[in-house]
């Protein structure tokens, strides 16, 4: 016993740890297109010795394995996390939420009372109707035939008077019941409004996770705990207003972001950073595996299903064992390489508040402006009008992110919504700003007869002639880029020849075989014609596909 007392006297501070309960809020967020890094900055005061800093207000969805902690002002020891059997939180619901809940409860009580009043009035109606039925049955009774004339007259007068009184009572009760039901409607609307008000306050989920941090302080200290962790239940989406000024040949890009989260807790006045980094996607380059090729003698009876079964039984075991299966080649193609090595960060000035499962906050990220080249693109193979195209080089030293929220404006008018691909700094791009209805396109296959009009076909030869007309009815001159196509072949035995009047200014446009383009200016009120023909020949006995 003396030995135990002596040991306690030597190190009393180290043996008696004190639990220090802390409350925390989100102080900063780095938001990714899918996911976020959350930072909670918590001050604490501790006396000298060993302590446990206890936080019971982390959302229950917090991935506890990703929690990282730094302690200032004391030496940090072990970390303990818990997602179940968490002690109750000390923080109470806000006064606004409590008041909204009280209003909902009051509205529900008023509605119940009013409904009971309606039911009571309806009971009066039923009672009056029962009196009418009784009086009617009394008048039909056989016993009245035994009454004298005077008694019968008195009975008839009583039945008539009482029936009238009962009908009046029923009518009056009906009116009062209808009025009470109209009041029910007002009470229901008031209750629904109270419920919407409560929902708009977005009360946070009650379930929370716990984090306990062991610390040891040499002296009394005022320190800070910084807690960071990564979540998936948040993200941001780029949004752009693309405004084209035709007169100035300029494109203004007003950048913004939609921010949302469903973490189970509200973010109030947090420092927000937006990042284009995508932690949930591919973070390493694809692998190039050895490519083993084999030849074999194909047999008609070996269908695809039979070949597969032989491979399963071991006939092609060596080939399947090589890491050259189709999946090994396909997987790298499924990953988007546009984002590898590219990252942009936007630090939003001030602070931002975002309610869980409710708010979608739009943040402005500034504007960019660049010069554009305008032209009308005509594709008579697919369209009857030309479309306004704006091409430009991204010389704005800024990454234009991919998004489905690109709003298009032409000379101040909203014309539609489009998907926008990634446009890297220095890259060339083009955008479409809708149809030009005054530039009309027609594409006619010539000499067309019934059945095979316009196509002269034999067993091994086919020819086609096309006439394309472009008419400018807009009242102004337009630079036109017209696109069409001719077939192409990669087989020596399949010969394709073509001709055009006038000849195209570009072939294999955008590296697409057989796609042709004509560029010309088309003054107001004028038209342009292009004639295009091609011929195809192949050996007898072969089929054209």
C-alpha cells in the first residue's frame, strides 16, 4: 500500500486524465467536382497533464478512416473514433427551429380541434335527419286510424311543425358545417406553411460520430485542434454564361459555380475553395501490356461460342493467361485524359453558407473576354439552314472546364443551353450560337427516278450526282463554310472516284475521311451552287456494304 501511495505521489498529473468536451463547426472546405476536404478548427483550454478532447458532433457519414488531426499547444497521443453509441450532443436546436416546430405543433392542434368541431356539427345534422325520419314513420303508423278527427288534426299539426323545425335545424347545421370546413382549409394552408418554414430551416441530422483525442500538456495551455477529412457527399459544377457580341466579334465568358452538399450538417460562414482536382477518378497513368498475336486455321464449325468453350477448357490457356485480354486495352480508353495534370483552384472571397440537402448556391467567379471569328456553317446533308459558329483560341490564361450548364446568349438574347467540353489554355475551340434561318440549304440527288432515282446501279458499279444550293436571304453578307461528303475506301478492289464543281477548299476535314468543305463569302440576296458526284466500282461476285 505504501508503494502505491508513493507511486501516485511521484506522478499524479499523468495518471488522472480529464475529459474536455468540445463543439466544432466546419471552418473551411476545399470542394472538388465530386467530393470535398472538410476542415474543422477547434480551440480548447486545458490544464497541465493528460486529457481527452471529446468531439461528438461529426456527421455520422464522416469516413473516420480519413480523419487527420493536428494539435497546437499540447502533445497529441492516440485517436479514438466511434460511429455508434455516441454520447448525446450538448448543442441544442436553434431558437428559430424550436419556434418553427412549436408553430407546426400549434397548427396541428388547431386543425384537430377544428376537425372535431366539424364532426360535432355533422352529428347535429344526423340528429335532425333522424327526427324527420321518426316523424315520417309516425305519420305512416297504423295506430293513427284509431284517432278521432280532432286528435288526428292535432297530431298532423305537430308532425308538420316538428318536421319543419327538424329540417330547419338540419339546414342550419349544414351551413355551419360548411363554414367550419372552409375554416379547415385555411388551417390546413397555415399548417402547410408552418411545415415549409420548418423544412426551409433545414434542421441537421441527429446522428453523429465521435472523435476522442488524447493530449498531454506540460503546463496550462490554450491550444487548437485542426481536424480534416474527405467526404463524397458534396461537389461543385461549373456554370458559364457564354455571351457573343456579333458587332464586336467578341465572346464574354461569365464564370460561376453551383455548390451543393448533403453531409448531414449545415455549413455556416465557411472559407470555400473550389478545385478542379478529381480525387475520386484515375490518379495514375494506364499500363501498356505486351501484345501477343497468334494465327490459326479458322474452321467453319468453330463458332464463337465453341472457341470460347475451348479456351475455357485450356486449349488457349496460355493466351488467356497473358495480361493482354481485351479489358486490358479497353480500360485505359475509358478514362478521361483531359484532366491529367490539370488543376485550377478558385478561392472564394469572404465566407459561404450551404445548408445540407437543400441549398444549391451559385457563386460568381469573374468574367473572361476573347476575340472570335464568326462564320455560317452549312451542312445540307443534315440541315435546311446554316448555323452561326464562333471559333476562338483560349488566350485567356484560364482553363474552361467541362460542364452541362453552359448558357448561350447572342447579342443579349438567350438562345439555348449546351454541353461544353474542356478547353485548355491555348487550345482552339468553336461554339455554335443557333440557326441562321435566312441562309437556306437544299441538297438534291439528280436524275432521280422511281425506285432507284438518282442512283445508277449495276451488280458492280454505282454512281450518284448531287446538287447543293445555298441562298442568303438575311440582308447581310456572310462567310460560309459548307460541308458535305463522298465515300472512301481502304480496299484496293473497291475503287471510288469523285468530282466537284467548284472543287472543295479542304478535304478530310477534322481528320474525317471523305468529309469535304467549301469556304466562300455569300453576299446578301445571292446564292451559290455546288455539284458533287462520285462513282464506285468493285469486282463481280462481291457485295457492296
